[in-house]
C-alpha cells in the first residue's frame, strides 16, 4: 500500500527566504506526482505535475524535483512571500490505479513579514 | 483553465437527515470524478471513484449505502450522505479528470458538512 509522508509538518520562515518542502513515498512505481496548495477551508490548487519520466518541473518561483528510484520529491519555493502561506500537499498516482491520488500529510507553511 | 464547482459550500443538517452535495465540471467533460474526505488538519482520503454511466467504486472501509454516488452526466456527480450522524461532519472535496487531458485532476472548492 502506497504511503506518502511530508516533512516538516509545519514551517515558519521570514519573508524573502528560500525554502524546501519534502515528500517521500514508499512505492516507486508511480505514474506521476503532483504538488498542491490548500488555503484554510478551501479546495486544492494544482501547482506542479511531474510525470514519472521527468526529473523536475518549474513554474515561476516554484521548482519541483522527482527522484523516483529513491521515492522522493522536493518543492523549492524561492523568495517566499506572505501570500505563499498555506498548506502544501504532495500526491502520487501509483501505476495502474486509474488516476487515484494518494495524498501526503501536508506541510503547513507560514511566511512572516 | 478547468473549473470544478461544488454546491453547497457549507451545510448544516440534523442527525438522521440526508444531504446531497453536487460536483460539476464547468468547462470540460469529466468521465471520472473522485470524492475525498478531509478531517481537520489531516490529509485527503479518497472515498470513491465515480464513473459516468456506471456504478461508483468505493475504497475499503467506505460504506456505499451511506455515501451514495451518482454520476449521471459528463459534468455532474453527486454525493448523498444518508442518515447523517455527527461523525459524518467533515470537509468533502471532489475532483474531476478532464476527458481530454486525463493525466490531471481538477479540484472543487469543497463542502463543509456539519451534522448536529
């Protein structure tokens, strides 16, 4: 059974800092991995999707990497801003599971002024 | 971009009543929709996969007679919580897979259910 873990569970950084969020998964046979953002009481916003054949994806200040063989992904946020404060979730689609997402435990990020 | 809506956004109901939550894909066709449940400060747990025109597939431990799912069209899936109890109080989120771009899922804004 696929298990997805995110470290740290919570993180507080001052504005302007670069930061890294970590995600690990137990079964490396994945179809893709996705990073999401969730604001309190809201739904999910997709940030980046990495196919199993890819090693990284970039969007603006965000960069996500994937090391499938070691079961790890990182989300790098450059020059953090208070508006980045949210919970970040990673999720994987295991190969052969018809797009079923298994979510990580989330990292709650707060960027302070 | 692809938009998924949910209605209602919040609902409060009494124990024993049933509540219906709608999930709509507004600008794309979704052959598959997913229903998730999220407890406070916890991650999302998949409840069931809803396929247009066929019966939903439920995850282990999810009571199909309690959580009725109907996916009658390519843009609408409904989740009905029957005979609701306080322990059913939760945040319910749906997602939809674009028929034209099946690798991605788009999430609705969620429905907060409170059973008193």
